[in-house]
C-alpha cells in the first residue's frame, strides 16, 4: 500500500467522476489525503472523506493565494474553484468546525506564497504581513486541535521558517509539501522535526541532492493532483497527441520509481517507508 499525502480530488477537475477515481485509487491499494485550499474545497474534501470508511482522508485550510489581501488580483483557476472569486478571509471558527470531523487528519495547505505579489514596497510589506498573520492563525488552530500541518511554500522559505520559529513550533508536526528548495532549506525543516514531501515536480526541478540526502524516515510522497502529472506516455492511453493527462493518485508509482532510483533502493522499500511515515504523521 502507498499513501498519496497530498491530492485534490476535491477540485473541479474531478467534479464529474470523483467517486470513480476514488474507487480506482483504493482498488490499486493507494490511500489519499485530499487537501483543501479554501473553505469550499476544504468542505468538499471532508464530504468526500466521510463517504468512505477508510483510505480517504481530508485536510482543511486556506492556501495563501486564496487569502483576500485586497492588494493583488490572481487569475482564477477553474480546476480549483467553482465561484467567481477565489479570495476570502480566514474564519477561525468555520474552519475549526470542519476540522472537527474525524476524517480530518491535518490543517492545510497553509503557508506563504510570493509568486503573485504587489510591485510597490509598501504594498508588498502589507501583503506579506497579511499572509503571515493568517498563517499563524492556522498554526494556532492546528495546535488547538492537535493536528499536523501541511505547509505550502513558494519563493518564501526564509520567511516561512522565521514565522514557524516565532510560533511555539516544538509542539507542531507537519510536512513541507511539493518541496523544491535547496538541501540547506530542507535541513532547516528537518532540524525542526518536519517531513518533506515530493511529487511530480521532481521531474521538472532538480532536487536530486535533497532526495539523496534526506533520511528515509522523514520523506513523504504525493501527487498534488490534478497538477504536476509525471512525464508518462500519453499516447499509450489517448489516441490524440494533444490530449492532456489529468494527474491522479494512481500515478504515485512514478514518484516512487524516481525516488527509488535516486536513493538506490527498491520501489517497495520507498513505498513501505513513506507509508509508515504518513501513517505516523497523520495518525491513520
């Protein structure tokens, strides 16, 4: 068995066949954690998880690019949301209500994201301040409910690490998902006791050094589906070269294969240890 520790079957990409995808995933001995990015997708993740007795879990939280700062406009991703606006304020009590479901195993994905940002210095400072404040509020929720955290970080490792240090971080458990930082960045997270998650982005960014050096007992695997599909042969499954292959948890095997090759281990060894790690972190 393997565990996809970061999936988004709660996104619009699966609105027409989510139960079929879940069934196929479970039949392939893959469990999954569907991760929220705002209230609507967090709620949907919980609803999906509650339809199954085991193997399907949820995380709830507001992704930093969904935060209403009033300072930037972000292009709407129709794969992710079904409403006209993608921005919202963090409502502690609403998310707390969702997180009390026994199927919720983490608060996430939460963190800092500086990919879209204001151009002026003053607005940038306000933007970063708002993201940090909301991040810390969600860490507070994780601590109150004794849940691990799924960290999102893009172009902000130094600020994220500093924010975690300002919090009472020794009481936190969590994983830095979709890791693309340096080995030096990874070491700082490892020193704080966090796991590091890898997905299909390892085929795009060279993080081989991190994968080689990271202790096996601190590694998790994920797909981040419907995004970051590994480079598999589309033409074997689709008759048209222009077909776009939607990522799914069943493609987790390609992540396992690449990591096993880099670490000179068997696929089974990688699958087994990352499954143990996921069960330990998320208590599943």
